[in-house]
């Protein structure tokens, strides 16, 4: 059914890499959410009134909050479509993350309010009135929420949306909450023991835990997540596939929304190669990344001396002693300023973020090992950090 609705109401639905199509998916899910949650609010208010159940009334109010969440989703996708401007040069796509955070907080607030009302129900229990109409309404509500959860999950996977995934989790929580209320109503009627409040507390705790996890998951992309290992390796593999690129390092990737990524990297080319040829190569790589991977790439050109025998021999010796310290360390931008009384060895090393030595400890250790090669060598070391331990591009 979801696939049919998508085909009917989302124009060009297959082209999910297009930002306009993503926006259509988001706005469609928001409209569906507003309509179905308002319907649920109305029928649950009726069920809660008929059965004298505060838990069902609270669940109805939760569905009203869900309509507000759907409005937030609708607005966020509309804002995300806005082009870059003077104040926001990277666009507005991160608004989707902000809306996820808002929905997560709405879930937390509801969970806390649900606990409060449920505890009051335990302390001051009211007789739950059994009503076949109320039971039927709850069953219909559970089925609608189940469909909602599957509907949102499907769309979130199609367009990789954290906002809609958060809404899917919220719908699942609502389904479990309503199911518990249905079970409590039946058990309370059969045993004369009022489970309304106790079941409400159990569901509220589950909702709060889910809300906390969603807040944590949503804050991460706002703070700035490291790119996936798969993406890093694909970037290195693509760059190294171009003739004339002899190495690369210092890759950074910034995400300004699911479909808007910016990256920068240093590419090594032979110092003997004509600068205009190297510049043309770099321009072509940048254009290809935008066309093939949708990444706005900026490349810094690093000329490398490749035919100085003395420098190359020393570079190999330094690389060997670095590998003796750890296979996780890599070196780049190696150059030597030869002098009469001493020579400066200038280079960068790259280590994983959780390397066992601090940057200062590592620099001192490497410098000491280099002095063992020749006491006239002075080391000028910059320590960088990589997303993945092995960034050679081989996979």
C-alpha cells in the first residue's frame, strides 16, 4: 500500500538523489501524519471518555502531539529546500536534523507527562468501564499506528531521513502504548484489578528510553559525524585512479544534510610536472566528484620531489622506523632542508584518533629514533588524525 501511495502522490519518486524529490517525500509523509494522527486523536478521546480511562485520554493527547510533530516535519522539509544564501552559504539541509531533535524532545515530554498521569492513576484509581466500542476503537488505533510506523520506516529508508525515522519510532511507541492500554482494559475487567496506571508507567518508561536514544542519535550529525569508512575508501580509490596523482592525505568531509556534502583533500603530484597540467588535473577531479558522487570537493595541490636520491633514501629510512613504532602510522609531505651543521626533516604523520600515544609523545619518540640515524638531523613533525587506520585506498 505504501508503494502505491508513493507512486500516486510523489512525483518522480524513483529519483531519490534529487533534493526536490526528497522534499516531496518529506512533505507527503508530513501530510499523511497530520491527517491520520488527528483522526486517532478524535477516536481515542471518544474511547477514553466511554471507558473512563485517563491512560487512553493521555494516549489521545499524544496523538495530538504527533500531529504537531508531523507539522514540524512538513516545515523542516520545506525549509531544507531553500537554497544557500548570504547567512547560510551551505544551504538549509541541516534543518532536517533540527526537526528530528524537536520530535525527540516531544517524545520525552510526552513520556514524562504519561508517567505523571499514570502514577496519579495508581494512587487514585478510577473504575475502568468496559466498553466494546472503546475496545474496538483501540484495536483500530493499534492497526493505524502499526501502518504508520511501517509507512514512515519505508520512506525513511528510501530517502535516508533521520527525521522520518524518528517519527517511525514514535509511531511504534504509540502502538505499544495503545496495545498496553487495550491489554490493561481487558485484564482489569476480567480480574477486577485496575492495571490502567501500572501499564501506563511501564509504557512511559519505554517511551522515555526511546526518546533519550533518539536525542543522542540526532545530536551526533549536528555536532559533526565522521564519514563512513566505505565513503572514505571510495574517495581515496577514486582520487588515486587519476594518472598523475601519486598520493593524498588530510581528507576532511563535512555533511550539511543527507544530500549535501563538502570535502577537502591534499593531492600529491610530481614537482617536475608542469603546474598548468597539475592544475587542470585537479580541476577535473573536483568536477568529477560533484558529478559522480555529489560531493563539493576542494583539492590542495602538493608537489613532491621524486628524483632526489639522497632525500628518497632518507625518506625510506624514516618510513621504516615509523613502521617499527606502529603499522597504524603513515607519513606524508616529507622534505629535507639540507644544512652544514644540521639538516631539518619536515614531515607529517597520520594516526587514528584513538592511538595509544599522545601527539606530543609520538613526536618525541619519532624524533629520538631519527637522531639515532644521524645526530645532526632535526625533526619538524606535524601529527594529523585519520578517519580510518588504513587509508591507502586499497580495498
